[in-house]
């Protein structure tokens, strides 16, 4: 990870932690390797009330491509914002987690504002 990007990434993560609280703790993993799925990132609930695991991939294999492409700095930050909004709207008490309900959209806007206006 380049020094300038590392600084921007840490600033974004700090803004999200301070301005966009979640009910459970969030562990963020920045993964440099592409996976077998085309997802740029995902969030999962860890245990009953242990928290969230938020994964952001730096590389992705797009549909029809044979090799992975590195996400640019803005795309990585965008994925972080998107996934953080999931952490804000999901709770351990839910029997089923919807991907993008209306509350997610509101949370996404809040996260975007916190990072972009920082």
C-alpha cells in the first residue's frame, strides 16, 4: 500500500469510527489478494455478539477477465464506506440481514459524508 493512500485510508477509517458508530465492534481487514468471488468487499457477523468482520479487497477479478485488477484508491475507500454502512444497519438480533434496505441508504450517505467532508 502506498504511503499517500495509507494515510488517506487511515483517515477515512478514523472518520467512520468517530462519526458513524456501530452497535457492535468492527474489525476491518484490507486483503491484497483477489478471491474466488468477484466481490470487492463484504461484511459478516462474527459469533453471537462479538462484532463484525469487514473485508475490503485491493484486487478483484471482474466478469470475463482472466486476471485480477487492482482497485484504485477511491474504489477501495468507496468499498470501505459501503461495507461500514452495513455494519451500522445490521444487528445481532436480526434473523435475516437484508443487503440494502432503506436504512442502509441513509447510513451510506452518513458514512460518505463523514469520509468525503473530512
